[in-house]
């Protein structure tokens, strides 16, 4: 396991301890699988991966873990793909923008203050309160463009 994954798992544990949230072994395993994944991964692919170490794992096990990880802001849901990615920074609550490669399905998390501010400005102009925002942009990543 890489140092970055270990650091993020330790950070998740510390944050959960501070919040009084239980970071159970299953939740930790699901987060670890997401941190190790190349791109977004579906709940059922997570279940298949989890079954390699926990043969008794069932869909509700994964969905409960995903719900917890979403609530703690450790992962993000890729709405258009019905899949999930690990957040690359647990240190703050941030609005989300995703670049999704149409060819290799790689998902990159980005944080643009300009996009966030523009959405907030438009919401204010329209007397709308944004509770959650995810922008998904589809295209081709650098690697797929040069291949």
C-alpha cells in the first residue's frame, strides 16, 4: 500500500475519531479499495473486490459503507456513471468538478474556485440556495489524446 493511501486512511480515521463517527473495518476496506482504484468504480465492482477478502459481503454492506463515506466527505459519487471515486483531499468541504475521459473512463477531481463562485453568483441572482454541486465535464484526457 502506498504512503499516500496510508496517509489518507489515517486521516480518515482521525477525522472520524474527532467527529465521533465509527470508521469500521468494512468502511476502511471500501475506502481503501476506492483509493486503490484507477478511476471511478461501481458499487457492484466494489462488492466483487471486497468479496476477495470478505466472502460474506453483500450489497447492503457496500451501500452502507458508501453512504457513510459520502456523509464523511471521503468519497464522491460520479452521478452520470452511478459510480464512486475517492476524494483526493479530506481537509475541507469543497464543491466538486470532475473531468471524465470518454475513452479510458479516468475521472479527475478538480477544484475551481471560479466555477464554484459562478454557480454561487447565479444561485444568488435567482434566489436559489445550493446545497450540493457537482459539475461533470466529459472529454478526452491527455493520454487518450496522444494515443
